[in-house]
């Protein structure tokens, strides 16, 4: 198997604290050896072994490909009017999802697939090499299953979110909809998904409903994650930790007990600053979580209603500016943190054995991701050892 030496890296973020400085495992004047689709070696340029070919990084920083562990890409339609109204002073509520449900149901498979491919490519250009995406805009057995089938054609990280909101047809019978989500719909969707999710929130599903949905999915072999505590205080975080969910996502409104549960459990707190930016809502307090010892991930929540961005660099900048994270913490959360939220050990780091997912920055340091917000610094992306 051929090897490639990437040399003349100004700063290399390995996310391997055993290799060099701090949690980022930062190596200066660094080099990498890629063998096939894996990292074979990482260290200082002066110590680099021979390889079959060589690539000059030209003094750029190299970071792990971003891991975006929360998105909603299987949709059709546009919610520009909703965003415009919200920016004019109207409050965000979960009911806006129904607009996208109607458009998604009316769209063809080809249209939905093209949209997923478009947004994945958009994210990839900005350095995202792993991306989770969900269903949730179909809310019928047929539409949820086709959303997951389409998503699975584009990414391995697929989440069943039939429990996004109660389907319009069941507005007067939420118990009947929960029975559908945990029965016939689950049976149709489970073959395409790795994860099950629920929007545990006022206006969506309460704690008892969320528990029934998640445990039914777990019984089918799906792993749990939860939309938790976005719009108000609620049971979502505690439920996520109790059920061993990989991630509790949003975590905007947390009690001390919620923070303690996240700090003492295995559930990752995934923060989605694009949602707060796009809804003018309260920012999650990342500092509080980090100081308590919780594992924090950052993700875009790319969706057409409350966070229509695919840019992980933008979310890093928001996290540093408005969520009290340091540049190092924000980058770790957007890479290794996202990998933890997906329970993956092969991504989010650049040390031997990891998948060779690299993002080259037109800057000497990863700090420029927050220092130069809005500037397209990602100049080259490799995924599984190949330039993309």
C-alpha cells in the first residue's frame, strides 16, 4: 500500500494529548504519513520517515476533518419568510417544522437526494468530513422510510427522527402518533438508521412520550440521542443520561442537576450555536459545562428553519465569541467532541490508526478559525486519504 508524506505543516492538531502539547496534541513544524485511508505516523518534520510520495503543506495548519454530529438535510422547500418574520421580532416555535413537512412530502426522491448531496458537498468544502443527518420532515411511515433510505445513500450516520413533532394528521391524537412512531414506522425505518432521536420539548414530545420512543428504538438495536432542553427547561437531558444516549443536543436551558448528570455520565452535550444565532435565543453556557467536566461537542444543526448553515468554522467562531469557549476547546469540540457524540474512535483525530480526514487552513494556526470569522480558510480537504 502506498504512503504519502505531508510535510511543512506549520501546526498540526492531532487531538492526541499523548503526542504533544495539551488536549489538542499540537505539533509545530509537523508532518504526517498517510497509508491508504489511515494515518500511519504523525510528528515533527525533522523526524519524518520516508514515504512513496510527498506533499508540501506550504506552512499551513492542518486540523482533523470536522465531525458534524447533528443535521437535518432531507428536506424540500424554503422558510425564508419565517426567518424574516423572526428577525422582525416574532418568537421561534417548533410549529414552523410543519411548513417543511408539507414541502418534503410533496418532493420527489430525486429532489430530496439532490438536496442532501448539495448540502453535504457544501459542508465538505468547509472541512466537514463526517456528517450525521436525520429524518423528521416526513412524519408518515412511507415518507420517513424514504428520507432515511435517501440519507443512507450519502452518509453512514443516519438518525430516525419520526418523533420530530406530532404529525398534523394526529394533532388530536398524540398518543396514536407515538404508537405509530414506536410501531409500524419504526419497523419500516430501523433498517436504514443507526440512531433514534426525539424532540423532547414543549410543543413536541414530553418526557414519558420520549422515553417510550427511545426505548422502543433501543429494543430494535438503534442507539439513542435526544433533542434536549432547547427552548426551555425540561426532562430531556436527564432522560438522555438515564437511557445512556450518546448525545443530548442543544442543552440551552440547564439546571445544576442537568449539568451534574452530563458531567458524571457518558452522554455528550452537543451545542448548536447556529440555532441560537438564527433565532436570537439564549446562548448555551459552554463554560459551565466544561468547567463541570462534561464532554462538549459542536455541530451546525443545519436545517431550513432554525439554523440554515453548514459551516462548522462559523459555529466555532460563535462558540468562542458568545459561548465562552477558548479556540482550542471549540476546535476539539468540533472534531473529537463530534466523534464522541457519534461514538466513533476512528475520526476526529490525526494520530496513527485514525482515518485520514484532514482540513488544510490558509493560516499558520487553528486559532484563525475564530480569529478570522467568516473568512473561507479551509483550502484543501482530504477524506479517507484522498483529496476531495
